[in-house]
C-alpha cells in the first residue's frame, strides 16, 4: 500500500485504539481514596481509654421556689431583618467562580511499615511526693501566737509597746496654758465644772406614807428622806414617825447628815439624829452609816447611833423592787434593830431587839405617784419582848397596810 495512504489512516485510528484499551471507555477514572493513617498497624493489643464520666447536671437555681405569682416579662419584638445589599441588582449575567480543588491528603509517614514487632514503651512512674520536713516531730507543745498587730493588750506574741517619751511629761498639765495663759484657763475650767460637771440636784422621797390595820389599835406611819447637792457631796435628811388614829403622836425621828459618795453605788453618811417622844424622853444621837445599792439591786440602809446617854444602837433595812409589769411592782422589805445594852425607858433590850418583814404591791400611776397595798409582820425579840410583855403589850402582830409612795 502506498505509504502516503497508511500514515493518515494510522493517525485516524489511534484514538479508537486508546478507547479500546480503557475498561470504562469514555468514563473518567475517580481519584484513588487516601490511604488510612494507621494502615498496616497491628492494633489488637491496644486498649481503648474509658470515656470520661458525664458532668453532673447543673442544679436549677429556682428549684423549690414558688413562682406561681410571678409574671413573665413580654418577649422583646424580633429585630427587623437585615436588608439584602444586593436587592434589586440584576445578577443574571454574573458567573460563579469555580470552587478551588481540595488539597491532596497528607501521606501517612508509616504507610507500608511493618510495626507488628514494635513494643510500646511503658509510661514513666509518677514522681514520689516530697517528704514532709516536719515528719516525726512532736509539735503538740507548740502554741500559735496571736497576730502581730498593734494593740494595747500586754499579751505574749504581740509587739511590745514603747514607753512614753520622757519629753511628753515635761510640759504643763494643760497644753492650752501655753497659748492663753494658766490663770485664764484655770478660770475657764472652773466655769466648765460648774456648768457641766458639778450639777446640783434636790429631791424629796416619801418612801412610806401608810396606815396599818391589825388586832390592836389602827396606826399610821411615815418614812421620808431627801437630799440636795452634787454627785459626790450632798446634804441628806431623813424623817420617820408613827402614831395611832384618834391618839397622839408617839415618836418622831429627824436626821441631818453629810453624805459622800465613796463608790458609784454607795454613800457614807454621818451627822446627828434627834428623837422627839410623847413620853418626854427626847434623845440626841451621833449617826454613822452607809446607804446604797447592793448586789441584785437590793437597796440597803445600815446605820449605827450613839446617844448622848451612851447608848449604842443599830438599825439595818433592805428592800427590793420586783417589777411584774411596767407599772405593777412587788416590794419585799426587811428591817432589823439591835442594841448594845438594855434601855428600859425605851423598852429596848440588849442584843437583837426586833425584826419587821413586809410585802407591798404598788401600782405606779406615774413614776412619781404610786399607791400600794401590803401586809407587814412585826416581832419583838429577847429582852425587848420581856419589856413589852411586862406592860401587857403584844410581842408580835400582823397588819394589813395601805399606803402611798411618791417623790418629787
């Protein structure tokens, strides 16, 4: 055959021959899948780590709350949609750029390696805990000191307080004397004491103004006192007397005393006492006693008397206000009398001469005005009882009393 005819024929049949050799003809061959990263590895001896436990559910902060009365706030109105920036644009003539081809997968560096003979290295052992530097030491006798902070308490463990500088005590007692003069400041301090510190008060207290009803004659009695002065020094007076209804005044006692506060709750009192009696046996006494507030709020008045005749007697009384309500008050009261010698004209024997106990229930209409009801028991003792019996009197008696307590 002519060579010029064979060459074009070979060129024309070459694509047909190529298609005959391809199993899928004109179909494109898909790309081969990427090899697995652990292909060829022996993983039969490997164990899967356990999945972590799921976290506990968060407790409801409103669990157990009664929310039936709560009103729900209205949901906010939805935001208007964002306008499309390309709305109204003719995009029919635009062509989409083709997506970039995916990057080829990274080849497995261990692909085709035989790793069946490889052994896994054991995990390193955890580091041992650091040894306690105080292990084995006996620390039971050690005491932790208080914090090292400035304080006036003189306690161990705290910073010592520096002594007062010597120059702090070299100046005048009052620094203002250096500016205004000592004489002017002394006069100013005296005026300050008079106006603010040395306040004078005057009071009158009618402790008992009462009538007694008993087996014998009905009696009346008063017991009053008062003072005038400051907190430390006062003039104090006391008065007491008794008699029978329809009869004469039997005895009156008046005391004039100087009183000085020796502690915040106790006063030391000294002065004179004058007795006025219907029988004519008037007597003058020197007085020394104490008056104040004892423990548990007992009001105590204890006094010793020395008469111009040389007779030494004593008297002590105590009373307590038990508040039942803001206005109703129950007051127990006890009084004891004693004498160092027999005094026949006063029907008083040596030793413990008499005891009187009473119970009064008062109602404070106002703090300054309180009527009361009560009962009182009296008993003569020792030689005093003998004197009373010798004249035909009663050694003891019980009386119902009605009275008034007031002060101003």
